[in-house]
C-alpha cells in the first residue's frame, strides 16, 4: 500500500493506516534529525512533532494530501528543525493539539537514536558516491514515489528497463553499504 493511500485512509477513520505510515518512515526521519541536532532527545522530540504535524494534515479533510508523502514528511522535519535551531527549543504545538504525551526516553532509546544517526550518516556517504543517473532514478522512484510508467516515459525506455536499472542501483547500494560497514 502506498503512502498516499495510507494517508487517505486516515481520512475515513482507519487508525492503523497512520501507524503503518509512521513505522515505514520513523527510522529514516529520526536518522535525518539525529544527524543535525546535538542531543538524541531533541531528535526524538522533533521526530514526534514531525509525525504529529503530518497526522494533523492527514486527519483534516479540508487540506489537500501531499502528492509525494515521503518528500513532504522530510519537508515537515526540515522546517521544524530550522525553527527549533532558530528558537533554541523544539515546538510541541501539534503534539499538544493532538493531546499526545511527551516521549519518555531511557538509556537504551538514546543509544538506539545514536546508532540510527550513525547508520544514516554512513548511508549519506554511500549515496554521495552513487553516479548521478543512479541517484536520480533512486530519488524519483523511492523518495518522490514516481510510478514506473512515468519514469519509463520520461527516460524513453520500457518499464522493464527502469525496473532493471533500479534493481542494479539497489544492488550497487547494498555492496557499497557492506563495504562501508566492515
């Protein structure tokens, strides 16, 4: 089920749909934020506020749903991060409006956030080494969720060719990640 479908299902009362969306993107958003703030607690608070803000939009039938939910989620995280760095604290407005309790983190949670940040940093290094064409294909399909048919049309090739190129890119990533983790 795509992220767009999950968010639209929130509007019809499917409470589990947002949970699936959250589980799908939680580690990536946390890694993104943990690499950019000095304390794991701040990263966790920003992640919680990011998803609370996304949930507000998902529940509000008067607001349009994003066309590229993953990119939209990163945009929310980035905006909250910039605001938190400027103000010197993490805003909890969306969590308060939704009556979500503050996060309680123990030492294991803090350690896990640090591990996620390190893994995300390693992935950044691997992605930086990807050839431009491979990175663009990966971004278009995975981040922007561009359908294979549209990619094939834009690249002037068949869907099978797009799928094969993406498969090779992912295999390249797996090899590179394995080399970085040794």
